[in-house]
C-alpha cells in the first residue's frame, strides 16, 4: 500500500500530535522538544515529515540536508541527508509506514546517514543501509549507518 508522506508544519497542532508519540515512552526518539524549541506558526522550512492514518499522525521522522562542506563521511565530500528520530506508533508498526518514510528520503537521490536505535538494525538492513568504517573522532560513540544511491560510496 502506498502512503502519502507529508511535510509537517511547525505549529501547535503538530506539537499536540507529537505528544502521542512521547506517551508511549519512546523519549529518546521524541521530537516533541525539538518542535517546541523551534515552533513558528506553519513554518515552511520544517525538517519534520509524517504519515497520517485518517487524521491521526502515525509515523514521523526528521530529515536534514547536510552540505558537502560539513561532510565527514564521503571522499570526495558531498551533500547528504541525515535522518533522525524515525518513529511509528506501536499499533501501526509492521504495516509499511517506516518503509514509506525511508523511501521518501531515498527519493532525493542523496546518501542518507542515520544512527540505528536499539533493536532496529534488522529494519535498516532491509532498507539497504550499511555500517560505515567506525572513526572514533568522527563518530563520537555513535554507530552510523549509510544508504548509498547508485554510484556513491564511503
């Protein structure tokens, strides 16, 4: 089934929708604080994306473009996307919502970096992400994984 990924507006309605995610105890993935700190009514530069089931926000992520001048992963340096805080409400997991969000990010045709959360490695492997060579200075305790579009390498 195809899901429609929407850019989420940074407004008070979205702030209320994000509270549903935090209520499930996934505080490490919660974007509530990010949103609250940057709230601007209907900000068009929102880095937040989501999928609705009817009027209920059931899946979300934040997606940031990193300019090549800040690249620490590719040689030669290039623009890439950083995907953070992908989360699907428990009752909607396993139904393709997370897959749809990642496919949306892939549609930009840029490499995508993320840091897998506990028990999510299998999902990211299915999505074609691979581990990068760990660099203690660069990765600072994170275990980044990358998806490479055709022709791109670490």
